[in-house]
């Protein structure tokens, strides 16, 4: 009975807080984290995480990274141009060094500093894509550079995190080189095999009334693949992301995607974010040093991302406003950041102060980045309109000049006659 009561408290808190805070434009994820803080042991203390909720939240992490993987279309590799590669490089190296230096200055060990630096590399495709679609930039060169950078930064940060965790606390007895060779071969084989398995399944069951069976088939593939990667020694957040990439081409029907999103964001993922809130001990922020640390994490990430994005934009001949947009668009930190942070917390690589700082970072960047992106996009569109008007005026002036020249020539000929 206690398990049911705890679960009721969790889902009630999620529903109430997300509904109330949405009225003042607080993002859904932020509202869930805040609800966890309120009901958790460090505030009202009406809920304490138990094994059942922990298990649901663990599934939520897998679904969170799985949905992030689904958002990543590997076909974007064709947009990996020189411009995008420069943005990825600068937008990864500078944030990594910033995170590493902040952790080192505050006395963290080398491995903890590496993890914070790796977390700084990541971005949030789920936040960036809707903004690019709304602005109409998604199909333009600027939008494709931003999206490609965000995708490869997420992939890179997860790969580096996987290597760090596997090196420090291996979950397999395989030598590190053999481990990654087997992992790579597994991904390639599954990428080739899963579409064939899906087609064969649909031929067997037919196309009538298949959506419930499709959902069951999808869960069979998801759970089976997750178990395989877990047995191989891959951490759940990395495994979830890889599975999303693998199934991106298999899960294509809109009705099936709606069912998956509903189940993911309606149950498992909210439980994970609420659990994050319950584990946030805000009492760690009792000294000026702790507030300075949180401020530097937030400020350092934003500045390093914006500066590196701006420099990359200017080096690739984008305007100042477009370059600023490239920088701010890569600042949102959400799925990968929080999932990676809690994975590192579980391994003892990060402490509560760092987790609090990263949650604050996620809240600040997911609130501010869309607002700044809208402002910069409006300026870009206005510049495009102004440029179009100038071009039209030049065209009209040129036509008038030609018309005047033709009239002069015509008048001269008439005079000669």
C-alpha cells in the first residue's frame, strides 16, 4: 500500500505543479523538478524515494535518452560541412575546458573535473529543434549548422562519458579496446537488422489494427536491446540514446510515435525529473563559496558556448547576429546534462553541490535560450527584409536609370531625324 501512496504523491505533485506553473510560463521539466523539491525530504518531507519509484525513474532515464536519440536523425551527417565541423569543435573544446577549470579551482579531483567538462559539451536537441522550426531556420544553412552541432555534441559527450565511466568503474571484464570493438559491431549489426526484423514482423501480422501490437513489438525490441547493452556493460543513459538512434528509422508511424511519447512523457520521464527534485539538498547552498560555484557553472557554460559559437560563426562568414544565434542556440542543457549528472552522482564522481548547480544550469538555460533565440531570429528576419527592400529599391533605381537612358536615346534619334 505504501508503494501506491508514494506513487500517488509523485503523480499528483507532477500534475498540480506543472498545471499551476505553466500559467506563469515555467517549462514543464522545471515544474517537475520544483515539485520534487517541495515534496522531498529536504522541504515538506511528505515523500521519500523508495525502490519502486527508483525503478520507475530508472526506466524514465532510459526513455528520456531514448526519446533524445529518436530526435537525432543520423541523416544529418550529410550536413557535417566545414562550417558545422568548426562550430562543433570550438563549441566543445572551450566549454569542456571551462567546466574542467571550474571544477579544478573548487578542489574537485581530476575525474570529477573531467566529468563536469564532458557535461559542458552537451546541448539539448529537444529544446533547439522546436525553436528552429518555429523560426523557419530549420532548413536553412544557419539552422542546419546549429542542429548538426547540437546532435554531434550530444553524441560526443555521451561517448566521452561512456569512456570515462567504463575506464573508472568498468561493468565488464572485457579489455577496453575489445569492449568498444564489440559495442561498435553490435550497433552496426542492429542498425542493419532492426528494420528487416520490423518489416518481417509487419508482413506476418498484416497492416490491419496493428498499432497496439506495434507498441508491444516496440517494447519487446526496446527492452531486449536494453538488456543486451546492460549485459555488455553499457550504462543505461548511453544505452537508451543508442537504442533511440537505432530505432529512429523503425519507429516512423505517427500514431505509434504519439503512443510512445504519451507513455514516456506521461509516466516514466516525469517520475525521473520529480525524483531529481527530491534528491536536491538545497542546504548545501549555505556559504558564499557554494553560491559562487553555482554562479560560475551557469555563467561559465553560457559564456563559453556563446563565445565559441560566435567565433565559429564569424570565421564562417555569418553575420554578427547569426553568429550570436549560433552561440545561444547551443546553450540549453536538459536531457543529456541531467541524465549524465545523475549517472556520475551514482558513481560518486559528483556531489550534491554540483548536481544542484547543474539543475540550476538546466533551468536557467532552458528558460533564457528560447527567449534570446526568438529575439535574435526576429533581428535576422528584419535584416533579411531590409536587405530585400534595399535590393528592390536598387532594382527599381536601375530600371529607372535604363528607362531614362532609353528616353534620351529615343529623343536624340528623333532630333536627328
